C-alpha cells in the first residue's frame, strides 16, 4: 500500500489505531461492541450538545 499524501496517511493511522485498540481489548478479554468509525468534528459535537441543552 503506497500512501502518497498526508490525508491518506492520516486515514490509515486512524483506521489502524482503531483496529489495534479493538484487537488489544479482545486479547484482554473485553468485548468491544461498537465498531463505530464515525469521527465527530468539533462543530458536530458542539451542535449535538446545544441541541440537547435546548
């Protein structure tokens, strides 16, 4: 796999980090139920909590 630009490298690291975390937890005997790969932006997080507050 040739990673040619920064965006591809960042996506690869995010995906690999998530997979490694889930696998490490599995090896420790913890079942990770969520495989939610959706990352929230700062704006979406703020909008979520503003909606909950109103």
